């Protein structure tokens, strides 16, 4: 709001002036005016965690979010304004994961102190620039006053000289006015400028310590709360696709510090992978040796390959499709499993404990039960009292997760 006259502390108020300015800045920043005033908008419950703070690394405009066909960050400013093609669209999930990891790594006392030092250095730099601009304005004022004195001393009858001196005076005044306006924009805070990290919030974040990752992963933590936490430390995120499966991401923290990330993006075909020829040749070689698809997938994952739509692993179905495309067959698996003496199968465990086999498979799929798995695909469980008691505790909801792999090593 623009007031011609403001008299502060004239009457008792519910809040002080600083809190009022912070509230006004928050209200302005919550407006969904992404293109005009570059506000971030209020955190909402969408899947994209960086909504409202993403910028295009190609054209510099703010990026929007598209949820059709999966969460994506899209730069469509030039398409809307000029009918040009989209600059880029990037899958949100892998970028959100990397930025979240960087945020959780930064929220430790040492990193918070480093961020505070960077913010202080940034403020000192701003003060130095302001001082230099003030000195420049003093110089321009002197030049404008000098031009005025020269004009006043000139002979009015000499129109050629007075005209030239008048033009010099007007140019000096114009340059002075522009410098004063630039200084006013620098010294006066913008109404929609995001509020900095308060000291009390900083102390609370530090006090959380190692609890924050657990709170972040807690299913009861809402998405808008996660977004609000990210905005406490992150000013904006600039991203640019540098390859079909790579994106350069720059996190701009509060205070001006930056962090550079290289994010692996999913692609829609094996041929779009940068090492697809090497991966196909490796699959064919391993299939000739009679190795099954799941084992080939594990080997390729260890060698650094990944499937389309996966950032860090090779799926057995990817191996199967490539193998069948090259008409390669593998030795069929053993259809009858050998007898087990010191372990229990899923059926034997269900009979021993008195629970449905379907419940066991559901817990295995969820990751609530961790146990060994043979190359044939069969799950094996320890045949001892401790393991059976752990299964019963999980069944009765006394524990949320059990790990039986240590019992296998003990045997």
C-alpha cells in the first residue's frame, strides 16, 4: 500500500511495525502472480515440492507445474507470450529427491552457521554497493550544481552558449534523478520480497537435529508443510536440461549461497540412454553365458547402468525385452525346488505360525519383512524361536518392521 504520510507508534497497536511488514510481505508472496510480480504463491498440496520457486536455466523465466502424465516442471512462458516452443520440461520426482537431500544435509548446525556467514557476507556486499552508489549520487549532485552555476553566469544574449549550458544542466539533472531512483529501489525493501529466515525459526530447525529426516519421511507430514520447510532456506531453484537424461540444478539459498547438482532424469526408451549400446552388448554377452534376467539386472546395476524411468537400477523386465529382441534364450529355471532343512519357505512359515501366505507376501512386498531370497526367487526364513516370535509381533502390530537376515548369518 502507498501512504502519503505515515506516523508510527502514535496509537497503541496489536503488533509492531516490523511484524506488520513481515505479514504484508508474506501476504504478497502468497499471491499466485508468477509472471508479473514473480511471487511464489502459497505452498499447496501438489506432488511437486518446488512449485513456485523454480526458474528456467534457458530463458530465466519462472517455471510452471504440469501434473498430467506425472509431475513435471515446464517452462511455457515464451509459448504463451510469443507462440514459441516450450523451453524445456523436466520430471519433478528426481529433482525433488536431490534438492530434498541437499536441504536435509544443509539443516545441521555447521551448515546453518555457514549459511549465516554467507548471508552476512551478502549483506556486507550490499552495504558496500549502497555506499558506492551514495558517493556516485554526491558526485552527480555536484556536477548538476556546477552546471546550474555555469548556466546562471552565462550571458543571456549569447543564446548559443546558454542553450548548450542548459542542455548540459538538464542532462546532469536527468542522470542524478536516475541514480537517486536506483538507490531508492535498492534501499527500500520490495513489498513482495520474501521474508528471511527468522532467528527463532533457525534455532528451532537446529534443535530438530537428526529428527528432521524422520519427520520429513513421516507419512503424517503433509506436502504443503514440506514445501514450507524447503522455502525457509531455499530462495529459488534454477534448472536446465544438459542432456536427454541429465539436468543441471542450481539451488540458491537464502543469503546468496548456491549449490550445484547434476540430476539423472528418466527417459522413455533404452536408445535414449547415453550408454545403451554398451548395456545391450553386456546383456547379450551375459545371456549367452546362461545367466538369468534378474541376475543380469543386478550385475548391470552394480556396473552403473539403469533402466529408462529408473535413476539407479536396471529392471529385469528391461533385460528380458532386450534379450528377446535379440532372440536369445536362457536355460529354464528349476521348476521343483530342493528340500529345505534349516529354513522355512513361505508355505511352511504360514503353517507354523498359523497365518495366511498372502499376508506374508504382502509384507515382503511392502518391505516390512526383510529376509534372504534365492536366485530362483524363493524366500527363506530362519527356523528358530526368535524369528517366529518376530513374525508374530509383526502380525499383532507390536512392531512395524523386522529384519531376519541377521538370523541367517547366525546360522
